[in-house]
C-alpha cells in the first residue's frame, strides 16, 4: 500500500480553472479519496496569508497531505496521483509522448486558449481589447490536435492518459474564449470521448445555442 492510499488528499482549487480540474478529475477517475477546498481566484483567495503559507507562489491548484507535504502545479499533481495506473502508459516511448503533450499543453495551448477564455468570459473584455495573437495561437494549437486526432482516438496510445485529461480541461471550454470547435470536428468528438471516460458533464453548448 502506498502513501497515496493511506493518506487522505486535500486539493485546493478554483472550479472555474481547467488547471484545477485536472487533478480533481484524476483523483475521481482513480477513486482516490480526497477533500476539495474551493479557492476563489477572482476574489483574491490565492493571496491570503493562510493560502500563501501553503504555496508562496500564490497559485492553484495545490495538493496537501496530512503529513504536511504540499505539491503545486496541475500536471505534477496529476502525474503523482496517476503513478502506477492506466493513465500513464507502460511503454517508455509512449510515456515520453504523453509528457511531450503535457509540456506542450502548458507552453502552447493553455497560454492562448485559457488566457483568451479568462479575458473574454470572466473579465468581460471586448474582443478589440484582447490581444489578437491569442486567437491565432489558440487556433494553431487546436489545429495541431485536430491533425493528431485524425488518426487516433486518444492523444497517446489506445486509451485515456494524463495527456487527454490535461488537454481536455481548457479545450472543452474553448468556446467561452470565442473559439469554434465545430471547425475542428476531430477535436470536438475527442472532447466528448474524454468527458464520457471521466464521467463529467458536457461543456459544449447545444446545437443552435448562440454564444
């Protein structure tokens, strides 16, 4: 029995954040017992003295164990929780491919799609006040995924992995940033596939709904 099984996990995060949902969905998928502590980003919840004592960087998500260990960064938490599970490929090259997608997600995907979503959907900025490069970069990222998913059902191998969880987090809500997933049909189908595997609700608007 590992420490992940004998120590109850506490996850701190804001439910509006895709980064925060990644470890939450991973824990749920793997039946890892945990508590969830909601931290309101927009209300300054990550900048309180209490929170900064847990993570001086002032960011969510973080994971905390009863022995005092604290782990930040969404993909690091997800990988730790998933160690030894079917969410991480046994084959060494496929593991490297999965990690490649995780690095790309944080560098090229999240930095455009998530940022534009936050500015448009939560800060309510008009399009003319949002950097136009965010739309261009986000569409390029979706295009990369569209090409991969032309040939495969999952990003790596033949089953759900951490790569799918990481990338679905903001892709499924990309419409809130003004991105039209109907232009990326393979991505759109993959989003529904991952949502079904994780048993989470569908985030995409119903057909005919105006954004």
